[in-house]
C-alpha cells in the first residue's frame, strides 16, 4: 500500500541531494566533472584499503542495495510463509450471536 495522497515525506529526504546538486552547478562543467572523478577515485582508494563503509557504498552503487529480508519471527533458513486463504469478516458491534 502506498503513502496517502498529499504525503510529502519523500520530498523531505532529498535535502542533501539538492544541496550537492547546487554545489556541483556552481562549478564549471569541466571542474564539476573533475571533482566527481576525484571523489570516485577516493572511494575506490578507500575501498581498496579495506574501509568497510567505502566497500559497502561501492557495492551498493555497482549492484544495488541487497534486499532486506522481512520475517515474522521465523528462522531465516525456514521456508517462506505461504498464504493459503484470505478471508474478510464483517463484524457488527451490536450483534447478539
């Protein structure tokens, strides 16, 4: 189920992205490209030195973030929960039976 109409939470999460984009735009195209290349080189160097955060970021950028397992208090090695039937029951609060 998606967020309700009018939900602005996703827009709030882009503050850093907007600030970085503005910083890049303040530079010339050549300077901005060189800066991003330098940052990419730094990320590769840190990953090569064994920096765990850099290794994680590099993996996420190259292959995407791994899917998060969602379990219902079950063993991660167990078979997934299978839904056999979905039933909708309407209950009246003033029913006598």
